[in-house]
C-alpha cells in the first residue's frame, strides 16, 4: 500500500509512505531539488528566529484590534478609540396628529427648551390622542428622548410607543398620566426591531380611551440617539448664580454656605469648626465631634 502526502513549509515537500510485506513502514522523501519551487522571503527577510518568523518583522509593523475596535495597538502604542464614545443624534423629520387636535410645527419638537412646544388637545372620542413622529436615515439607536408635560386636567394614561417592524405592531416603552411640569423621559432601546429596511423609526403617543376636550399635552422635544451622551436640562440640574469667596459661598436667591476656613489646598491641611448651610431661617451644620465622627446636624 502506498500513501502520498504533501507538506507545506517554505517549499512543497512530497513524502511517500510504503507498507512492506513484512509489516514495516517506509517513508521516502523527495528532496526540494527534485521538485520545482520558487522561494520567497517574507518581508524580504533572509533571517529567521527559532519560531520560524522573519526576524525583521517588528511588533511596530503590526496593528492589533480588540473588542470590536474599542482598543487597538499600533506601533509601540496602545490606543483607546475615542470615537466609540461619540453620540449621534437623530432629529424628528415629520409628524402627524392622527387623533386629537395638533397645534404647532415640526420645528417645535426638534430643539430642547427653546421656548416652543407642540400642543395636542384630546378629542371627545376614542382614541383621544394618536400623535406620530417619524425619524429617517437611522442606522442604529439605543436611546429615545421625550420632553413633555400636561395641563392640570389630564387624568388618563398616555403611552410612549415605537413601531415594531418584526411584529407589525406598536410596542409601549413607557407611559405617563398627569405631569405638573416638564419631564424628560430617557428610554433605553436594546434591539433593532424598530428600524425599517430604509432606516425609518416611528414613535407614537397614544391614549386609547375616549378623551376630554379640556385635556392637553405639550411636547417640547423628541429625539433618538446612538451613543452614551445625555443632554443636560434645567429639569434635572439645579442651576443658580453663585458667588464664591475664601470664606463664603452665596446664592442669588438668598441661600448661603458659610465656610469657617479657607479651602484646603495642601496635603496635611486641616480645618476646624463647622460648615453652616442656611436656607431662610433654617440652619444645617456639618462638623466633626470629639470622637472624630463627621456629623450632619439638621
């Protein structure tokens, strides 16, 4: 019995395995001189290390990518891909009030806290509100933002929905009833079922029960985002004008924080006394007692 093998090294080498009648096995190798081949040096190298690697291919000649290109090594340096943290926003491109009475334009919902809003008044039938917003040219998104509020008469549930292209139905992501002030809904989206083949995403605010014509909702801003950034708003951040000196931090509305010492600037600095927080006639203090315990006194 004769078996033929072919081995790939720097050149092609053939081996013939022969089983003799006495049971012994013989191997006959054909030397490189007996076959036609062309020798090519990787990187034009004629120097090889003990791992059969061209010695003149350096680590700096290679680029390594890790974790879906979040990190990479190029040359002798390790890099973090900052572009992975960039946030891409998608503005609404069209709107339609299917049920309810809408007042405003598309520009009223495209900017955060610009002083304008889109108003939807319920109708005395069911559904009371069916308000839709489209986004186009969306390749991927993981956040839905909605800044909205209602008037004082609102007492029915309004659902925030996205259209699921896989099931052909609307999927509720969150909901609200009465809001006494503007609120930002930040909703995480974790699948791609809400993007059509041409990149369209559909949002709907929906109240399925019969409405009352004295109930309204006000929409300031609707947006989709791909990334990790979160827009700031006066709804979620306390903003005041501050006046800071070495010994006093005052706020324009009359509140103040009295500091008994200057700020500590060097290692080993200590501060004695207490911090007093004043709000009109009330005082709160932070100090260290005799046992070294930090105390917040209300």
